[in-house]
């Protein structure tokens, strides 16, 4: 966790997003469980592709912070 101070997020770009149709049913098949939680049944699920640009500072420079 100490290295997190070295990373600076400079930009975030959402490249793509698609609504996943029938995710709850598909997830039930994969996990071989059946969920009857109505909250999940009425929720929308999305597959989101994100691009992060992160600047990593040299260790000596991060130590000065």
C-alpha cells in the first residue's frame, strides 16, 4: 500500500459500455444457484471498458511528498 502515493491518475476515458441483457439469469447458470432477489432482477447491469492513464513518480520524488 505504500506505493500508492507514487501513482497519480491523470485521466480516465470510458471507451465502451453495453447493457448486459439477462445478466442475473446468466450468473445463476454460471454459479449453479438461483437467486430470487427482486432487487437484482430489476437492476440494470453494464459491461464498461475504461482506460486509465497513471503517472508513477520516482521513489525519491514520492518520498518528498
